[in-house]
C-alpha cells in the first residue's frame, strides 16, 4: 500500500499547533503518527510522512501538508488528530462522510481499546480531506480535555498506532520488534531505579518497559531526574545532558521532534507530570 501519514498540526507552541488540554495534541499526533509510520514501514508498505512542523499560520500548515501528500500517488491519506471541546471518543472524517472500510474499521479498532465510537462523519469541509486526491481520512483519536486523555495515556500511543494499522490493513499479525523502539538497556535502567529505591520489583518493570515505550521513556526520565537530584543539580541546568537525552530518545524512536522535547525538558511541567504519574503507577501496580 502507498500511504501518506500526517501527524496533525505544527509542533506545540507554534502557529498552527494543536489543542492543549490534559494532553497536548501536537505532541500526541506525533507520537501516534510516527509510530504508525514505523509500523507501516516495518511491514513493507511505501509510507510518505506528510508532517509539517513549522508554518507561519494554520492555512500555510494545511497547504504544506496537502502539497506533501500530492507529491506522489497514494492509496490512502491519513491525518492524525485529537479532538477538543469536551466530549468523549473516537471519530473519523471522510469526504462526504463516506463509510469506507478503513474508516469504519479505525473507529471500531479504537473503540476496542476503550474509546467511545462516535463513528464516521462528513469531513468535506476539512482542508486536508477536501484537497487531497487520494482517498483520505482524518482520525480524531480521542479528546485532549476530558477523561479520554487519561484513558489514552494508560493505553499508550503504541497500542493506538497498532490498532490504526490493523484497522487499515486488516493485518493482525504481530508488529516486528524493530518497529517498537524497544531498548536493550531496559534492565540497566530498571536496576538503577531499584538501587535508587524508587521501585522494587525489577522483573515486573522490565516486562512493562518491554510492552510499552511510554513506560520505558518514563523510567529513563525518572532515573535521570533522580540522579540529577542526588548530585544536587536541577535537570534544567543539565543542558548538555538534555541534548544527549533528546538525541537518544529520538534515535530510539520514542520522540520525533528533538527541539520540542529539549524545550519541555528545560521546564518543570514535564518533570512534574513524570513524578506525579510515576507515583500513581507505583501506588496502583
Ligand atoms: Zn487537530
């Protein structure tokens, strides 16, 4: 299949960026979309990344996306988005609301993960649906500003991407490990977290890290944060280390936009989220 995949919007904080609620649309469209690209590539499909990170306006972002999609003939164009405005569930927009198999199956596949199925809707007014020559669908995975966000976090972007892949292709065979970005240093990180007294059951955590790269990422960040604290340094002051971390995470396919993540790592919000989530996870698992 020749597929064009667009991680919706520009990167966070830029003109044309996505909605921000309990999660950040621009960040999550990239987590899901880049993972989806990796899965399609690992399965031998021709994938065209139609993502535009920086634009001067929303309309420039949309025009750039469509231009990228139109550079080659495609069997399908998929734009990944997250909804906002207080609702729950998944919906897929197509031209004229046409309920073609891939669109219907994406709704069903994401509903099977626990999101409400809001169905296939008319996306004729959406620029990237209207202006692309290929069959197109815009997926609103879930809402960024309701309980959907927590549901999405616990499911993880990888399972969302895998569900979208299976829905589009009807291929339910296992995703090759090379697509998942698993790391050989998981055991090292988990054992370090144990030595820091942050967790105790290393077998359990190694298993979790292998299953979900969000958790791997979290363990890695927590380890680095804890070490920085032990040394009496703040994570924010470790600019060199932040560069290294961003590069490494990018290399492993956990993140796609290094500049964006470096910026996040330099402010405390992310670290706060990390610690809050970590505490919650430790208490409930
Ligand atoms: Zn959007």
